[in-house]
């Protein structure tokens, strides 16, 4: 079984323009620091965070219980001018687990709502005995010579 946590910045769209529009560089810096800190928090519990749109992140969170999630939310609140809400789901596949996490959080209200703040919506958690997950990092042989040194950065990434 795999446990996935969906992490969303609360009220992010409205926050970016209130009380005045924030610069894009300020938003990018906040998102990058938040991603790094979340990876540090989840990583300390053997989890791993992946960005989707940076205001939405997905974490493999096997072994991270309800109290751990609440502790991470408090840490973010104390360090940032924003808060995060989380949905947690567990299933046989990462795709199904993230769907359960997404549905749980969506039921708690919109990410754009000023009313939703630091929600922890748990659909399901993986038991410790069913909690073994392995992740692999795969390099593509000769990608530098065949893409990076020839194609544009966007085309190489795509």
C-alpha cells in the first residue's frame, strides 16, 4: 500500500493580490522555499514531496501519521505568511491514493476559499506493517549529449 498526501496552499490566489499584487519573483521564492521545507519535514519521516503546480504538492507519506501531518502544518504556519491544508489517502497505487487524498481535501472546501485554513482531511492511512515503499531515481544515458547540448531547455525538459 502507498499513502499519498496532497498539500495545497490555503487561499493562495487571493493572497497573491491582497493587500496588493505581489511580484512574481516573490511568489516563486515563497513556493521554492515552501517546497524545500516540506521536503525537509516529510523527508525527516522518510517521505518525499513532488511539485505539481507548486501551490499543489504531492507527497509519498507512508509512516507519517495524523500528528506528524499536524506538526508539519504548524511549522509552516509559524514560518510562512500562508497556511497549508492536506488531504491523505492510501491505496494499492500512487494514482489511486492521490485521488483519495484529493477527494478528501476537496470535500473540505475550495483552495481559493478564505474559510478553509489548515484542514487535515484524512481518507485513509497505511498501517505500519503495510507501509514499505521504494522510490527509484532513473538517469537517461547520454541525455546531455543527445538533448541538453542540442535542444532548447524547454524541449529537453518536455
